[in-house]
């Protein structure tokens, strides 16, 4: 027997260790489309509870928008359910190219290539365009999928301290002799909700002859005054060599991703990027849905404006109530609790109050930086935010953390 008792026990032991560390991930079943109001089964087998969703990436509220659903139905009706092929064999429809062209226009780049996910885009792009004579210099807080992409690439790798521009410059000087240097960053960092200093990064890239890569998964559709992303916010449209992003967050929330940027880089991805060459084409129903999303966003900034207004309202409400927040101006608003157990207890109490928001702690965030990460959506109405605020204040009072400083909270609860 190949999967012997001892092998099974080996794996059971590892699962136990994960549980022992308190980092076992329990999934909660949602019995509804992704939206501001959802019905959740938690724990498994419990009766359904109606809660307000404060932790999805549905930033623009488009995940179950009627026009997007209608477009998806049209995609299904006119182009079928699946392509049963990778792009370069017989998996490219007219609508795949249409979506690539629309993304190019939306992002203000030269060309775009679709991937099954942004994880795949990040896994494929570096290996496709760099070799052992090159160096990748990444922010220390980049997303896990970028770290995997870096691992798969033969170029050298170095890092700079999070958003530390003088450290980045030192690294650029250190690697001055390389054939190519690529600065690698997230646009918005998902755990803290802060944005990369794209203007300073571009200036350093120009000074030191480096390329710039940004993953705008938590920005595309709503950061910048027309929602193009961090390059719009920092006035560096057209100056980013490689943008990767996902269709699984603000841009409809289904799945898929892309690499967008210099046309030669995009072409090399088509020729060489392994997740593009060896993983199936995005399904027509999703392609059709994302095309509609881009049409909606190109016609009006109403949704991203509402999101900005909601996020400001939420941030101000929590600040006035006396919570410690991470500074920032994105719809990702982390409520700092510092202690891991407190973050879990707080989240459970919120759930009892009808608010769905998850606590994060080490190793997802650094030790002593446990938090409830809230994410605001254009799908939230004021009454959602007011009810959530009321619940946060009630639970905050219970644990006596309102108006308390970081030090005061840690003195009581520990790190
Ligand atoms: C969510 C996320 C991804 C992964 O996107 P998928 O399309 O779901 O694979 C990649 N990078 C960043 C920064 C993300 O936040």
C-alpha cells in the first residue's frame, strides 16, 4: 500500500501542528452571492446568519451586479461554457483579444495578455523576461504570488525595506553592473492598505536605468481619480513597464489576471510564460463579464467615488470612536488590536453582532500586529456602515480599548 498508515500519520501530525499554532484556517460557508449583505453558516452545521460583509475584495460592488451577470450570460450563450484549450492552440476567441485591448486602454499601457489568474501572471512574467544577468529588487512586503514568481526566475534577487526609498536606491547602486534591474512592488499593500510611492519609484528607476513592475490587484478599478490604479494616483501613467492585476477583486470578482505594459514584454509573455502556455484559457463567461465591468468603469466614476466616500466615512467613524487604525487612504482599513487572541475574540463577537470581519495575526501579519482588516465596498450603503460602526463600538467597549493607545492595549492584552 503506497499511502501507508505511517505516511497518513505523518500528515496528520503536520495538520495537528497547524491547529496547535492556532493558524488552522476554517472556512465559513456563504449561502448567497458575494455582496454587502450575506448569509453565513458558521460554524459548519449552524443555522444561517444574516451578516454585513466587511472583508471581501468586492471593492466596487460588481461581483453580483445585474449588468455584469447579464453580460456573463451573453458570453455563455454566444461563446460557450469553456474553451478546452490553452490560448495558442485553439483557445483564443475574439472576446479574449477584445478584453486585452480594453485593459490596455484602461490602464494606459501598450499591450496586455490575459492569464488564468494574477497568481499565474506573477508566476510567469519574471522568468519570461529576465535571465541570470539580471536582478529583481523587491519591496519586502510584496504578495506571496510575486515571491513565487521570483523563485521561478533565474535572475538574482534582492529586497529593500518596505517603501524605504533610500534603501531601494542603495540596492540599485549595488546592482549597477547588471544587464537589467527590475524594481518590484505591490501598488496597494493588502495587509496595511498603504500605497507604494510610485512617483519616487519611477524617478529612481529613471535615474538608475531600471524597469518598474507593479502588481495593482488591490488598486485596479478604484485607485486614482478615474480608477486606473496607483500609476494614476501618483501621476506616472505610461511610465510603468509592467503592471499585473487580477479580475478577481474589484473588476468583477470572478477570476483571471493579466500582464500589461511594454509591448515587447507582453509579447515575450505570450511566447514564453509557462502559466500562459500550459494552463487553460479564461472562460468566455468571465471574459464577457469583465468586458462589461470595464465598460461600466469607463463610462462613469460613480462607483469608485462612492467607494472613496464610504472608506472616508468608515475611517473617520472608527477614528472618532477611538480605535487605533493603520494610516492610509485606501478602502483597506485595518483596526489594530495587536494581540492574536484578542483579534479572534473580537471577530467572534462582531459576528454575533451581525458583522463579518476576520482577525489576522502572525504569521499573516508580523508578531504583535494582530488586527481586524476591514474592507469597504461601493456596495455598502450608509446604513451598513452605521450598523457596523455600532457593533465595533459595542465590542470595543466590552474589551475596553476605545481611546486607548497601542501601548495601553498591549499593556493589558500583551503582544
Ligand atoms: C489577490 C492578489 C493576487 C492573486 O490574484 P488572483 O487573480 O486571485 O490569482 C496577486 N497579487 C496580489 C497583490 C493580490 O492581492
